């Protein structure tokens, strides 16, 4: 199922940029759609959530809806539950990435999935007073190291208080990887 994470990351990149080959992007979407349908019992709830978002971005929401099984038919919990939607209310999620478009998309996804969350983006190259303050006050801090400067990453680590959650590191640099990492961490925290 890790292949789906890679596929969603790639689809996210394709969805966020203009394409000269929309048919190739549509074909790639259809391959992912078929994988979700075939392996629905092994697909995690965060993968369903991210694929739902990407499907809507690509104007393929109806295709997604046609394969989305009921919660009882999947091997994992459903999409972000009403209880979990409130889990980030009045909380701050910080995202450090140098890929501005991915950060903006991740921010929109998180705000749509969770009620009352404050999402702060930062793309500073080195430490600063504002980055230090954000490192200390953010309830969750996601550092996209595949799109980061070492100096800023180390600065965030050094200024993160032990009383806060550990830093989260997505495997990729796209919005789907950023959001997926947060969703996995929240599931562990709520368990």
C-alpha cells in the first residue's frame, strides 16, 4: 500500500500544475482509481481522504464517489470522523516547506478537513524570531525536509519545546504527503 502513497504524491504534483498531456494524467488517475477499488480493504483512511481531495481537484469527484466503499466494507476507519474533525479545533499546525504551492494546497486541505484549525506556513531559509515563536507555539509542526534548508530545519528542531508533539517529517514534498503525515500522527495520538 506504500505504492499508493507514492501514486498519490505523484498525482498531487500532476494536479497542481498545468499539463500538456491531460490524457496521460487522466490515465494515471484511472490506474490509481482501479487500485483503490481493487485493494479497498488495505487502503488507509488518510489515503481515502487524500484521494478524495485530489479527485475533486481534477474534476473527478463522481468517479471517486462511485468506488468509495462504506466504512464497514473497508479494513480501516472511514474518512476524518466528526470527532476527529474537532481534534484540531483551536490548535495550530505549522508547515515548513520551500515548495509554496504544496504548502498552500496542504493548508487548504487541512482547513477543509478540520474545523477551527489555524494553519501557518513558513518558508524561511534560516532561523528568525518569527520561526522561533512558531516552533514553540505550534501544536503540530510538519517539516517537509525534501523541500527545506538544513539551517532552518535545525533551527526548528532546536527551538521545539519537549512539551510539544515531535516534529513530523513527510516522505515527499507534495501536499498529499504533508497532509498524510499529519493524519497518521493524529490517528496515533487519538488511539
